């Protein structure tokens, strides 16, 4: 049967393909700046990977599993007696799904509030009269054509990378999406890739009772993190029972009705076969460029398969820009959001910018790990003797003590004239504490700016102040 097509041409100032954090934030800001805005999304719900199958659902499960772990291991020291906890996985998943539903509906409400027209369907670039246009095809095969008077923004995000010999079946060999939908706790879970996503999802199922085996092909744990911080997190996660095979690659995965057998080989020539119920593949993500019509619009890719852009987010196609996971830089939701705002403001003639030196990265395990700016090694390579560091352990922080949180520390790195170059935190609520350092780096401040700022007592944030004091050799509580 011939495909049913309804030609419909609509004109907007800007058209955005992809309603993830980068796309929907860009749409809001563009509308605020007076642009008529269309947002094209292939999912039935808005929010992209982050809200639907990534950041938000994973954090919901992390919090649920942390509560379970607290009840199972920490109540006795507080004088609280309770029976052994039991986990109702379907109920935990229902809670997670409810959170996702509420937030995605909230984004839809924001679109209505900001008069952004949302079109559900797969969007791709085409070309009419020398300018790029957007063709939208819905689930029933109907198409409409949109044109933009000012700009088209690509914000289609990324997808998980598959192993060539182990395609996702989302039953036994699962992506991060599948690992958010288990209907019971696996007895043994093999996680291929000890990066941020693998560590977080591995932590969820380890806390709930699974044996979790992490297989990482690199010799170093989180090689892009400050070494002291990475080592501290590694020790904490091993203490929780995660098993690590570093400098080890997966050579094959055989599946059956009962699960899988994962074959591994280490750098010394040793090999082993690990039986498991589930295998989670977390070896990275790749830009979702397929189906975007990049060739039709003459939008080039760079040498890493990302959409090539200049410093103003412009692609090689006239009138087409790109942000987020499609382009260079870390694949982080908050990075995409900042780029979306900057793109809209540049389009309006404002000074849109993103300070890539002030983008925090976070591992939402427990303890959490958070970082912004340079590592100590990077700082010393760049500034040599002008680098000073200060550390303060949470074991010496009154609030952390009261919380039974003794693992981890805050590390501050300062450079010439005391300028804050980096901050690295391993410990409770590191994801929240890092914001102070991000602000100081954004404003070109110093470690002394933190040290001379009054921090409430007793709070975890005092550890940041103490580390900043230590960087100047005048720590008070250390």
C-alpha cells in the first residue's frame, strides 16, 4: 500500500529537532526572546533520554536502593531496630515511572505556557530553494514540511553503543534502558564498562542484593577524574561489594534462556567465563545522527562522527545549528541545556556563551563523586609550581559524622594568584556541594573567595571551605 502523505507547510522563526534537555530548554528560551518556535520530537513524551530513560529514572532507582541499603545496614548504629527489609521491585519501578510521567507532563505544560508548538514525529532535514527545511513524519506515515525563517536546531541526543558481537535484546543483554526495567533483582549482573552509567546502575542492583561484576577494558578507574578522587571512589565501591576486572576486555557473550556466559580476557593473558542472569553493556554513547537528513542539508560530521559546528553552534549547512550530545564536548544534560540557551541568545543578538571549563561532572553512586575544572595532574602540567592543593576529609566534618558518612573528601586546586582551577569531591551530596566551586570558577574567583565566605555550621559545605583554607596552608580543623 502506498504511504499516505499529507503535505502541510508551516513557517516558524526557529525549528528544533529533539525535545531532550537541550532541545526543550532551547525552545523555551527562543520563545521568551520572541521567536515563533516549533519543537519536533519522535517520542510520545517530551524530555528526551534524560527524563524518559536516563538521568531521572536512574536517580529514582538510586534513591530507592540507597534507602533499602540504609535500612539493611545502618539503622542499628542509630539505635533503631527493624526487621530485615524486603524489596518489591514492581512497586519500586512504578514509583520511578510515576516520577518520569509527572516530569514529562511538566515539560509539556512548559511548552504550552511558552507557546511552543510541539509536533510528534521523526524530523529530518531537507532542502528547498537553497535553504534547509524540516520534514516531520508521524507514526501513521503522514508527513508535514516546516520551514524556518531564522534557524533550525538539531538536538537529537545520543544512543547507547552496542558491542558488535552482542546486540541488545533488552532481555539478557541490556542497555541502560533495559537495566531500568528489571522485574526482579538479578542474582548476578555483569556490567561491561565501569564508566558513570555502569557504576550508577551497577550500584542500584548491588545495593538491592545482586552480585555485580564490573568489566573495564581500561587499566585505570575513571581515567578522566582526579586520581585521588577516583581512587577514593574505587575503594568505597569495592567495600560495598562491587567486583572489578580492570584492564580486561569482553571477548564474547553467549546467551540462553537462563542468562548469559560472558567471556573475558585480561592484559596478562588470563581468561575466564562468568555466568550471569543479565549483562549490562555500558561502553559509551554515540550521537544520534541517523535519519536526520544531514547529507541532504550538507551538514558535515567531524572525525569522531559528531555534527561539526563552529563556536556559535553553526553547522556547515546554512541556517542549521546543533547542540548537546550531537556535537563536541561532554555528553551531559546540563551542558546541552546551557548550549540551548546560548544558541537562542546568539540568534537574538545577545552574548550567548558557554564556559566549558565550568561544567561539572558527577557520578551518582554513594558516596557521590563530583568534579569541575582541572585535575591536579592537568593543573601541574599547565602551571607547574604555581599549583597548590588543599584537602579536607568528611570524617572530620561534624555534619558528615552525624550522618555516619565518613568516606571521602573535598579537594581544592588553585593556581596563579590563587585562582580556583578545579574542585573534586567524593562524599555525601557531592552533586550539590560542587555548585559552589562551579560558581567561583565561572566568575574567575579564587580559593580564598571560598575560604573567606561564611559557611553555616554544622553543614557538609564546611568541608569545601576547609579544603579552600588548606590550599593556602591555613586549615582550621585539619
